C-alpha cells in the first residue's frame, strides 16, 4: 500500500514470533474450549498460532469470538470464523472492553488467546465484572536477531519516517539501534497506532510522533500520506 501510494518501504524486523517455551498449558486450554462462552483474540498472531495448535479441531460453534482489532477479525474470517465482538474506531483493549457484549459478563467463562506476558487490562477488567478468565498463551514475542548497521549507515539518505505497530516493537527497535543509532531514530518522525505507544515515544525523546486514528493498514497509509502532504519537499 505504501508503494502504491508512491512511497518506498524499507522492512526491518522489530519482533520475532515463536512458539512458547512450554506450549503444553496452551494446548491443554485449547482442548477445553467448549468450557468457555467467549474467546478473545488479541492479534492476528494469536489467531494463526491458535489454529495451528488446534490442527484439525475446529473452534466450537458455541464459542462467541471477539477480536481486539480489524486485522485480527479478518484473520479469523479468512479461516472461516465469524467474529461477533469487535470494537469500532480505535482497535485496542480499552475499546473492546466498551463493547456491550463484554460489559455484561457476570458468570461467563472467557479465554484470552494471546502471547506470553503483556498487559493484564482485559483480564483484570473482565474479572472485576464477574467473569472467570483464563489465558491461552499460544506464542511468545522475542527480540529479533537483527543487525541494523547497514540500515543506520544509509539512514539519512533512505529513512524519512518510521512506523511501529506496538510499544514492544518500539522498545525492541530502540534497543537494537543502540546508543549510536538512537539519536538518529529519535530525530526521525515516528508513526504509531496507540496513545500508549505515543507517550512512550515521547519519553524516549522522539521529536515528532504521528498517531494513526486506527490500528489498521489503511489508516496507517492515510496518515503517512497526510504527513507527506503537509511536509515541505
């Protein structure tokens, strides 16, 4: 989409997705999906890793499916599953928790399909509303084995704006660039998809932080195009 809009994208890995060190708890949880009324998927990776663990076993028809964002919902739809709970506007946990279906969860059993670790907001809030909540942690996020040296060497000539789609990717990129590369990185306009990531970028010292209105590709590209249109050539 960036290329189609006249830009030149440069890809650099900000996160590695891998199987959890101990996948057994997740496999046992997924084997008992019929015990739950609602399954919340936090990312496209959560969907793909969950379905891979299930193999030929389909998601129960009785299970109401929720997705944090449109990309996650689309991944489920491509696998043949309809999503009944998805937020409008911003695609994040806070917006998902505002949906009517997750407001009235007293006595319901909910499984959150996610990576190892991460925010506890979804679980904590649903528990406070009377739900019984478990995690199925189907993958882990790791710092990628990536060397940014060649990218940093041509940074001033090739990089005009950076995009990150999560706070963890931002933290990883910051770490990978090291002390010498961090000054170049912080001086470059940064596009993020959540207010939390924007606040963290400000703490790290980024001078210009753009916020896409939604965490989806179209919104990201539209924000980039708007930034280019308003920037001096």
